[in-house]
C-alpha cells in the first residue's frame, strides 16, 4: 500500500530524577550527601534512507517515544542516559506541525540525520544542595519532562522526470518499458491509483529516475479524478514530460491545453518547469501531419531531427533567440513497437544533465 500522508505522535525522553543519598562507609563519621544526577532523556532524530520509499510502515504505529533517563544513585553515580529514537523516512518527506500546519523539516538528502526533539534534562542529586547551613539536604531535583509533538509526515517523491497526461494515454506502459517499474497496466482509465518510480538506465554508469502519477482530467483542481492529489509528487521533479495520446477521443490540442491549465492552477512553480512533449501510440496513427499541425497551432518553432522527432530551435528566422513557454522537444513514440524509445531516453537525459 502507498501512503503519502500520516499523523504520528512523537515524544523525547524524560530526564531521570536526582538521587537523595548519604555517604555511609565504615570508619567514616557523619558522611555527607552523595546523591548523583539523573540521566538525560533520549533525543528524537529523523533519518533519511532511500531504501524506504513509502510511509506505509507508519500505518499501524502512531506513537514514537524515546527512552527516559535513569535516576541517579548514591556514591555520586549518574543515571544512564535514555536511548535516542531514530525515525527512518524516505527522501522527500516533509514534517508539519499538526497544530498550526507549519513546515518543520524538509528531508531530502540521503543519510541526513536531523535532531528533532531534545530529551529532558536529568535532575540534580542532593550532593549539589549541600552548604554550610544545610549539610544534610534531603531533597533532589526531578528530571525535566521530554517534548511531545503531534506531526504530519507528507511524502513528495523525488524524481528527475515526471509524466503528465490524461488517464489511459500510455504513461504506465512507457515507464514499464523504460525502467524497472512494474505498474498495473489495463485498457481502462485510472488503472494507476498510486504514484510509481522507475530507474531508467542510459548505460552502465548513468541513469535517471522517472515518476508516473495517476492521470489528470479536466476539473482536477476542483477535486475530480485522482491526479491532482498526487501532483505534489512531481513538484520536486526537474523536468516534465507531457504524454499526449494520438488515439484519444480528445484532440492533441485539447489534451495539452487542459493539462497545462490544471498544472498552472495547482502550482505556478510546477507549471514553469522545463518540459517536453511525447505523442504516444503513434503506431495507431502514423499521420505525421497531425503532429506537425499541433506544433503549428501553438506556434512552437522546431527543427526536424529524425522521423517523428523535433527539437526546439535556438533562434528564429530573424536570428533572435527564442524565449517563452515552449517544449524543448517533441517526439512520437510507440511503447509497444519500441519506436523512438531510445531517442526519447537520450532527449530526457540530455535535458536533465544540462539543467
């Protein structure tokens, strides 16, 4: 099960109480106070581990508490410090304070270990309270309580490339043939119910991570469908790939306009990321004029590299540098026949590498 948001209660350990004790040894007359201090309560840490990729292990475990410090003892012996608690989370986890919805931690880097809550201080033993006027103190401090906080963990998957498209346009098939991901694939909409990550290998030493989310539909920003719920997972991606289906009942122009608008409503930052366009299922319609007409409709300026492959021109016919919101490439792909798959991998990797 994929769980991307969960609330948990986290507590650091309480400090141990100081000891009330007096020195009692043979041949030592009227020994003074020798009560030791209590041990410090355990701290709470968050640790990022890329071997974990969901929050599902928090589903049946909602309370996390570090150990309390041990009480002090006689002969000036200190109590043992409480064991620290390390909570392991996947990269991309954000920690929010439930009470006021403030972002407390943004955990991204692999191996990152962050102190979250400090344990309570141990109490002082009675040895600290002796004086010329009170040579037999009969009291010691209690340890300080730990800190308790209710937090919400939210996971935003970290990927280099995020796939954006309507349901059943071929995103799951694409990620299954390009990477090691094994999403459910079927001939009906909303087959993808949870996001999936896949590692796309370029060669023995180079690769990138691709993320597939449930399909987006018109009105997603108003709560329709599933995709908008998971758009947060591609907020961290460096590059977006719009997957437009040439066999869909919607035109290519309609698909693109709706997807761009839904992304803009959800997040201006997400909609401003660099992107490319992939025309899926071109084996169902190899009419290249339909694809070129789509590019002309939006005024995209491209130079043709290979059949069904276009790259953005750097300059227009007047020699001016082209600026504005344009895809960096457009390519027609068939995941079934593997047409242009290797070229797509190259295009994606080049744009990630140059980002």
